[in-house]
């Protein structure tokens, strides 16, 4: 279920701070909506372990920060090749 439209988008208070916009912003709030005043800025988004650098473009406005930074690492499941033993 999505957020009620009469409430508006969820934005943490620190995202509205002007000092926040002057330097490279670090975002811990993955649930906050990306605002239009961040266009062209690089943002560091916390994925639970490290920060990942994301450049904000016009297409990303209205989405949430967490959608662009995965929290899971993909580990391919490749079976090791069996070496043929030479019988003597």
C-alpha cells in the first residue's frame, strides 16, 4: 500500500537543510523521496555497510533514494571444474 496523496512525499528534515546541499551529501534515509533541488549533485547513499555514490538526474526525481542503491551483493554460484585424473 502506498502513501496517501494528501500527506505528500516523505522527506527527512536534514534533506531540507541548506548546509546539507553545499557539500557532498550523505544520505542514511533510504525511504526519503528525491527532490528537484538535488538535480546534478552527487549523493552518497548508505546501503547498510558502505556509501555508494549516485548522480541525481531528472529521471530519478520522485523515486526514493533506496531504489538506486542495492543492499545485497550478488555472488554467482559457479561449481568448480573437476579435473580429470589420469590413471596410471
